[in-house]
């Protein structure tokens, strides 16, 4: 919010409401998938640490934490690089690059399928003897550091740009200009890129255009997660044998070619902006804000729920995000689906006593139905007005 306010006062168009909501949806999807799969990831790390560690470093030593952070970032560099250079990995990571905008909400646009392969790249820390709690701690530090570099409002930082990942050199990483492709993979330290030849400095004479070269052009959160997997499947199934099909998955995005990178003329390029009515945009913002307590509640108690309850809760949240995304896309049945969703939530709170193990406060049993019915009534009235004016 602060970044958006500063950008507005500076006259910089770095935010778009539907795009930011989509980024937030992708962040929630990533957290929800983490509820289901993070313990598998951590369990694998613990298993490797217990059975294959070369030694066991003390978790209460500051030097161990510093060295572990550097080692983690080194592993992150190679993980990040391969996630760009191998198609099946890129299918997961592409979510993070799918926005045409570059702001702090973009940092939250995280992959939901990283659990498929991401754990592989960090097992060297377990073998080296980094304790699981240290591994989790430095991983969190590395992730949180990367949040602040997703902004256009911070310029060049002098010598710091040569040592650490900064907004300037991470803007290059998110660009789709020719000189930006496959550059600046570091998480905290940009020195890995300098050592391994993937560093590129931001150019003052060429405006960076963000996003992916085959734009998504959709606010559908699930399609954002699976669309490149679908493209790979469609390509692989046309190959004559399993070896060439496998080659599609392990090739760089776009396949092996001696032609090289196709030039992208960024002159005159515009960012994706679906003509969603302004009133519907703000309606979705309000509904997203009303959904945040549900997201937070699910994440907070997820590890205490049974598999069935967790699946149902996650499904409810995914449906919510899908319907809101459909509204932003002005999809054909989106208004009807939203009316069903709001009235179902209102009725559920009016009739239920418990919400996934927690007693529903009497205040919420009164407030939630009123808010949901009011939302449905407003949406119906606004839809009629928009149809009348069109």
C-alpha cells in the first residue's frame, strides 16, 4: 500500500488492481500448497540429514548461520538458474514472471508447484551437516530478503549493486528485453552471477518491459499455475517416441535451437489490461479483503486439520479465488458464480456452529450473512446498470 501511494504521488503507473489481486491470489495458492507439501519437503531434508550428513554443525553458533546462509544462497542460485533453463522447471517458476508489472505484489506471485522438484537443490546442505532448524531459518531469511527488491521506486545503489541483489539488478531479471533474458539469478548475493557469467547491469537507455514473452493475458489463478505444463504436454504428446517427448521436458524453454533468442521489439509495447469495469474491480478488491481472514485462518490451523477438512478448506479458498479472477476477466458465468458463492457463505455462517474446528462467534453469525447478502444485492444491481449503459 505504501509503495502504491508513493508511486501515485510520483506519477508512476506501477500498479494495476487486477494484476495485483492476481499476484496476491498466486501468493495464497503457494501458501496453501505449502500447507499440504511442506512437511514432505522438511521430512526429506531431515531424513537425509540424519542418515547421510558428513558432520553435524552446532545450531547455536552464529558463524554456522552465516556460512549456512551463504551456502543456501549458492544452492538457490543454481536452483533458480535451472528453473529458468529447463522447461519442466520453468513450468513451475513461470508464475513468478507472469506479471507485466513490477512491484512488491509481484514478489508474492510465487509458484504453487515448486514442491515437485525444489527440494532437490537444497539437499547438499543436509549432506554438509546444516541442522534442519538452521536450514529453515536461513531459507526464510533468503526468501524475505528478496521481497524488497521487487520495486521500480528504488534506483541504482552504487557498489551495492555489484555485491548484493538489489532492485536495479533484479529488475533486469524480470525483464523480457533481449539483454534481460536468463540474467541475475542470485537471491541475496549477486556475486554468483558475476562468477558464473550471468550478470547484467540495468541499462539507462532501454526501458525494461516485464513479464513473459508469451503473455498470459488472464487473471485466472489456476490457469496461471498450469498453463505452461499444458503447453509442454501438448508439445510432448506430438513427438514420435518417448525420448523426444522427454527432450521437450528437459530442453530450455522454447526448445533446443541454434537460431538463438528471437529479438523482441519492446518499442510501443503496452501492458495487459483487461477492460474490467472500474466498479467490478473495486468489488473484487473488497471481496479479497473480506477473504483475507479465511486465508489467514486456514494457514494458521492447517496443520491441525484432518486431511479431509484441509482439502475442503483449501477447495473453498481456491473456488473463491477462481470466481474473483473470473469476475476480473468478465467471464460469461462469473456474476452467477459469485452470487452463488456469496449467498452460500452467508447461509453457511448463519446455519453453522463451527468453522473447521473453531466455534463461530455470535457476532460473525450475524455480520457475515448480512455482508454477503449485501454484496450479492450490490453486484446484481451493478450488473444491471452496466448492461443498461452498454
